[in-house]
């Protein structure tokens, strides 16, 4: 779609407007009709004038035949002859002037001219009135059509803004009005997208606040009970020390929960920038393994790394991607049996890098797969997490213009696959 500029509209672009072309066609048709009418009137008036002249000449010839029969035949011959001399014309003019017949004679006294003038004015007035009336009606119809288009466009825009639905009025024609309609439709779509984004942000904020309040309700209730017991002084020193240790653990858990939720919220709201650099993936995986090493030792689970033959370097944020891979490793460790094994491997293609984390646990039931990446969703009670590690890992992968998926292993356990773009820096 052509865009409007600040300069004046060139003439060649005016012809792209359907209304301008219709107006030009109307005026051309009117000019053609006027020319045809003028030609027809000229032919008609010429014939009428000839008939009047013949009647006048015939009457004069008849009168002369009665008075001077010898001159009548000569008069008839010379009346249609073009061999009149200037001397004869001058002599005739003087003779006519002696009787008051000259250019000063009132046309009303000349029947032929008077009738021709009356007939001309009547026909010219009637033809001009009919033509102007037809032009007025056609122009009125064209203006009404344009005003109807503007009105329908305005009503459609008003409904789109008030009701939040797409515009039902579409104009795909060329010309300035087509550009205006296209611009209004683009504005309507952007307004709807903005409103939809605001509604999504509002729902996201409500959901985040509800998640935080729900997850903090239980530890806050426990802390309140412990503090009340400590304030009443009805517990032994050993119990008081245990209560304080429990309070410390709950506070740490609450701090971790709040920080994790804030990370997810900032990542999903696109307010947390990624520091994209070309870095080796092996170093990032090593950082992730270090963060999960303690949990693996506690669960007696080994982490096995399967590196490709050639080093893989891709654009990513090492700190955030290490956190995502670490969450996948921790999830796999939590759902692996003692003496089990968690395998992390990756491979490169010309377009993307595929990283996989596999475990030897019980696997994931099919009914849980569509919900596994939802916040606070837990497929089983086997793990100790609260259901935030996988959503955070998925959000980080998406911020890298990648994706995270999960599938059951035929031999048991599950495999999480993270696909990351290889050829360009993500934003």
C-alpha cells in the first residue's frame, strides 16, 4: 500500500482514484452529449432557416410576378446565383437603406430572425437545464456515495474501538480515500492489539499476585504460629532453637520463591535484558552442572555429559541459559532413583542446537504433559520443588528464540529437549 507524503498530490496519482475517474467520465459524457445536441440543433436550425427563407423568397417572387411579370423570372434566377457584383450589392444596400432596411432595424420586425432567435433560446435553455440537472444529480450521487463510505468507515471504527472487535468495513480501492481507509484499518488493528496486550498484562499481573499470595500463605501461617509460641515462652530452649531453624528455612524458601517468581515475571514481561554473546555451550553446561552437583550428591545420582566431537559455540546469555539447564538437571535428579543417572547431551545442525536432558525415573504420565510447564504445576509428589523450575526454564528458552519440550522415554524416564537458534543473535 502506497504511503502519503508531505508533498502535493501529483496529477498522475489523481487518476488512481476511482471517484476522480468517475467524475472525469461524467464530464466527458456531458461534453459529448452537449456536442451531439449542438450538432443536432445546428442541423435542425439550418433546415428551419432554409424553409423560412424559401417561404419568404417565394412570397416575394409571387408578389413580383403579380406586379411585374417580366421581372419575376429574372429575380428567381438571380436569387440563388452567387455571381452578384459588389456594385450591385452596394446599390441594393443604398436602396434598402432608403426604406429603413439596414443593421439598425429591430430584429422583431424580421420574422425569420425573430423566430430563429426565439427557437434558439427555448431549445438552448431546455437543453442546458436538462444537462445541468443530469450533471447535478450525478455529482450528488457521487458525493453521497463518498459520504456513505466515510460514514460507514467512521461507524466501523467506532464499533471496533468500543466493542474491541475487527472492523467489518473494508476498502481495498486505490486513491487517497483507499489510503485513508487502509490507514484507519491499521490504526484500528494496532489499537486492538494494544488493548489486547494491556488485558494480557493485566491478567498476567493478577495471576502473578495470586500465585505469590497463594504460595506465601502457608509459610506465613507457619511463621506466625512459631512466633506466637516463642512469644508466649511455653516452649523449651531445644524447641525454641528448632522453631528458629524452621523459621529460617521457611524465610529462605519464601525468599527463593519470591525471587523466582519475579524472574519469571520480568522475563515474560520482556523487561529483563539478555546479554547475548558468542560462547561455548560446554562452559554453560558446566556452570549448570555445578549448580546441581549438591542435589545430585544428596540423591546419589550421577550426571553424565555427552559432548559432540566438535565444540559448539552459539549466541546466548551464559548466566540465564545455565540457570535454565540447571533447573532441568535438578528436575531430572529429583525424579531419578538412587544410583540413577541423568544424561545431558547436545548436537548441532546448520540451523539450530538441540540440547537434551534425560533421566531414568518413572516418567511423566500422558495427561500431565500439556501442563508440565505451567507455574506451580506438579505431576507427582515425588519431588521437593514447588513447580517453578520448568516454567522458568521454558521462559528462558523462549527469550533465546528457542523452545523447550518434553517426551516420555520408552525405557522409562523423560527427556527434556531445548532447541536454540544457531545462526543469529537472539534479542
